[in-house]
C-alpha cells in the first residue's frame, strides 16, 4: 500500500508546521496541508507565505517495506 506525505516546514527553524498522508498525490493533498498549516499558526502575515510550489515536499514511501 503506497502512501504519499505532504509536509510543510518553517523555513526559519525547519520545524514541521503541518503534515498529512494520503493514498493519492493530488493538489487537494497540498491544499489540505496548507489549510492545516495556516490553522496551526496564531497569527501569520501574508507576506511570510512564499507562493513557491516546490517548497512543499512530497515523499513517497511503502508502508509494507
């Protein structure tokens, strides 16, 4: 069973802000992870969000390995 993980990190200290794993690698997975990341922050300036898609790291791994 293959799973895909989308993780958003803080570029300042490299801490994980949000992470979601799903069976499908879709834009919905990225959007849900971004929503979770934004909801986890008390206050965030729109200037601090970088609109660069490759900052979202998709990692494929096999859970049965």
